[in-house]
C-alpha cells in the first residue's frame, strides 16, 4: 500500500482543487483508507496551526476518565511484587510490593488499550451553554441503565471516533511516562494536572477549570 499526498493544481479560472489523496493499490480495506484520511486531516490542521482544541482537550480528559474507571474496578487490596526486598528492623527481608491498581505494570497495560474506548464517545453539545465536548455516550456495565440524553450528541459515524482515537494515541505516545507517574501518585485533580499543566491540551479553553 502506498499513500501519496497530491499536489495543488491551479486551473485557468484561478481556482484550485485543493489537496487530494492518491491511493496506489486496489486491495486496501475501506477502513484503512478512512483512518489514513483522518490522520492526514488532523496532521494537516496541526501543521497549519488549526489544532482542534475541543478534540484534543476531549481526548485528554477521556483518557483520564477511562483510566480512573479501570483503576476503580481493581480490588485495592491486591498488590504486586515490584522486585527486590525490604530489610526490616529485625533483620528479616520482605518482598517489595505496591498496590496493583496504580502499579507501573498495570498502568502501562491500561494505557495500551485506553484509546480503544474512544469509539464509545461522540461530540456532545450542552443544550444550555452550547459548549462542545466529546463525551462518553455508551453506558458502562456499572451504570445500571443510566443512559445519557442522546439528543444532545452529534453522531458523525466512524470519522469522529477515529479522529478522537488518533489524537488519544498521539497523547499517550507523547506523554506516557507523565501519565503513569501522575496516576501512580495522584488520586485527585489528575485531569487538571495532565490536561492543563503537563500536556496543555485544555489550557486556555473553557474546559480548563472543569472536572470530568
């Protein structure tokens, strides 16, 4: 498979046909082409300084929300051996253990799959404030039938969730160590520290002081 970014052609009338995507090879699945188009669109917007703050801020906040939920589903009493031993005052040795939920190993595993949950999100428009944000519309198993008002969501098919997933993966790749460090130590205000202070994804937006 070879994806090429086309050039911009100028016609005699002075009009341009814009950038186009040339696809060489006919055996590509449609979803591969769609993801490639979404990725190119996001990269182009970022390069041109047109970064979608709603999309990026929502992705960052969604990462925090999904990780918080996954951590809450793990028995807080469970621990994991992190290697090495601790010397006790009586001279005996004790294995070094930490809570499993916030261990580096578990957080790394959760991060590997967190962006797969972005398909459960869609653009939400607050009926009163008109504030836009990608929010989770799919209830979790523990929500006990607490369904959101779907009238306030804008479902734009796979394109929206693919874009959110792409941005999610970009944030995780760039800030993986910071995310793990924050969740290993913090229990409160992680969304503010990650999305406003560390990554700046929500800095300067109306989401800056909001909590998930």
